[in-house]
């Protein structure tokens, strides 16, 4: 009997020792190893692969190489893998459960006996046996050990057991090493599970180091200012930072609860230059103190319906597609605030809270087409219960922005967006454009507190070839007074547009060469607003950048921002900002 078992083992394992110890003992990792690899290295690699398999529930690409035109919003998390070390399928009871073993195989009968009579051979998780795979002596020893464990007097005579004992002695050193290593591995994994921060929460962090300077220009003033041109800007280069810690929790594998804390000392170049046209995409200043920033929960309700609830720092751009896939990120995309996306996605602003729903109306995955409806609501002063006149506080009844957007992807490499935002009590410039005077885009009718606006946006992104993406937008706002006025109603119109060009992987994988041109938000007409200068739509934004990937987790982006006729005043000298942004993500 023992001789037949030994023969069967030999037949099953003979093709280049084609049986893995993982199949027999449920203990070793499914990776090819040559016969000269030590057991120590073999099991240490297994532990590393177990621990490295635990990934964040929110999968976010560090350095995207091409535009993801099919993504309609930030991605949902994949189910988080377990920390367990189970590597094989449960013990098979029939050789027919092994999909790659056929009756015509020369070792079929040997495998059938080992599986069905003795129950000491298992398969891989995908239901295969992989009989032609090379195995080490350690794997052979583990397979033998599994069969020894199920042997008893009812299966073998004393002579058979003696033969098995000699086989066990032959592999005694290998069996001892395997037993010790597996015991150590189980202990280390148990310790990891016991001391980990959380079984549901993962950390994703980023840090930006920035060097920036106003290279030339005069401080921006309005067209009716006296004098018509501001003083020359005298500033020094600065080195600043922003650090973010994101704690992403998934309760059932497809949802995300994010709590973000951040600390930063970035300058607001709108203050330095006199115009928000010069603001950077990542400018934040907390005085170096860590504070709560993002606080939101996202989850799919059905296969077609997606829900996002923002409790703090909510903006529409975090929940809907903004149609500028390669340059929308403040960490690796545009270096200017205006260059990221249409400003209407920021109309919530402040410490806003709100709700966004996204529903897929039509979708053809084979053709890459779809039609998606987005509905969102944000209240910038949702945390303030105090009423005032005009009322701007609270979640309901105060300042708000309500969005409706259709995302249409008629072909695989083209996406179009049609957006309407109804707003009250908020700026329609989104922290960009002309500001600092009555009649500016930031304050078109003299007070945002009693102003309502109908805002329309058209966005697109088009990838004619794999390594070239064109995107752009047009935003129009009709702003008018709705309360607290006598006489003619104050009204204004605000317009902005931009076109972006991005070339990914131009010299090396992960890099992006970008160009952004456009006109930031400016008033194109003002009616019945005392003290407002005549509307002049003549400011231009030109931006060039090149993102250089140093590694998967580090990138450097040098860039230049030029603003011509800042604050819609042709008397202002052109502004030129130089920036070098270094981003670390992990």
C-alpha cells in the first residue's frame, strides 16, 4: 500500500515535480520558485505578498497616463481583500473538480486515487491543478506530509507504514523547516491582524512642496480706479507646503467614508496680485495647523444610481465629471485655479454641505456610449443656523447652489456635458476671475447676499489619438437682484471660457505636457449698478506646464502662468507667475 502511494505521488509529481506544496498543505503562496530557493525566502515572500495585498478601499491612480473618458465621477472602491492566508480551494473530493486534469493525462489515475481515496491533494483557487509546473523538494515534502496526515491503519499495513516512515525520514529536514516557517508565518500574520489600525479604514496621504514667485507685473486694479494702473508687485520667492491625510473607510466594499485633515501655509496670490486670476490650484492656508477638510460619504444605491453626501468642504467637482481628465487635479494637473475646470463646479464653496445623485440613463459598454444625469445641491453656510436679512445661512432657506448636468458620451473618445446651476447668495466666479470692485465677476451687482443667478455651462473632452487630449468649457451667468431693492433691478452677465491641450507619455510614461488658454470670469454687461466700471471682456489666461514623474509616488511640475489685462483693465501690466510643484503621494 505504501509503495503504491509513493508511486502515485511520484506519478503525480514527476512532470518536473509539477505539484506545489500549496496544493497539498494550504500553506504556501502560488508563485513559481526554483529548486535552489530556500524555505526561509519562500515563506518570507509569501508573508510580503499577503501584507502587500491589503490595499486602500478607494483606488485612486497616482499618475494617470491617458484620459479616462468613461469615468463619470470619482471611482467607487473595490472590495478589500482579506488578510487571511488561504491560498487554495477547499479539499476536492473528485479529480473531475480539477478543470485542467483530463482522463487522457498519463498521471490521471494516480491523481484520481490520491484525491478520491486518500483526500490529500487539493487544487488552486481557480480550480486547476497545474501538473506541469515545477516544484521544489519543500513542495514535495509538503505534499507527502499532507498524505501522511490522512493515513491510518485502515489504509495501510505495518509494512506500508514503515515504508511511509522511511519516506518521511528522507524528507524530515524539509518537513521540519516547513512546519517551523508556517508556524512563524501564522504568528506574524496574526500579530499583523491584531495590531493593524483598522480592518475597514485605510490611509491615503499626499504632500505638496511648492516654490513660487511673481516674476513680473503690476498689482491689478479696476478700469475706473485712480490711477488706472497699480504699483509694481514687489515680492520674494517662497517655499510652501500642503499636507493631507485621507482616512478612507469602506463598510461593505463598495462605499467610502472619507475624513480628511490637512495643514498648509500656501499663499493666496489673489491677495498678492490684486486679482483672483492669479490664484494657484492648490492654495490653502491653515496657519500650519491640521484642520478637517473633506468629510463625505459615497455609495452606490443600485447598479445605476450613485449617492454622495458632503458634510464639509463640498463642491460639485468632487462628485460629478468635470471633463478635463488630465489637468483637473490640483496635485498633478493644472497649476492655476482657473485651469482645472469650469468655475461653476465651485459655486457651493465655503464649508458647504449637500447631496449629489448620479443616475445612468443609458449605457452601451461595448460601444463605449452612455448618458448620465447628475443632480446636486450645496449650501455654503449649512453649519450656521443664524438667520439674517437677506437670509444666507442654513442648509435650507439660505445661500445655495443646485446643479443639474447631463453627461453624454456619443462615441468612446468624446464626452459632452450640459450643465445648469441655479444659485442664490453665492459668487458666480468660483474664486477665479476679476474681483475687488463692484461690477467684477466676483461681485457683479454690488452684493452677492441678495443676488440670484442662472448659470449655464458646456464642457467637452475629446481624445482624437491615444496621446493627445483636448478639453474645454464655456460658462455663462445671468445675475440679478431678488430682494432688498427699490427702483430698477440690478443685473449683470458674466462669461468665461477655456481650452486645454494635454499630451501624455510624450517622452516617458506618466508625464504630461499641458497648455491652457482662455478668459477667466469677467462681466460682459452691467445694468443699474452704481460705481461699476464699463464691462470689458479683455483678460486672458495662458498657462504652460510639464508634469515629470520621478516615480509612481513622486512627480515634479514646473509651470508658468500669464495673465494679460488682469481685472479686465488693459492698463495693468501682464502678470507672470513661475511655479515648481513637487507632489508626494502614498
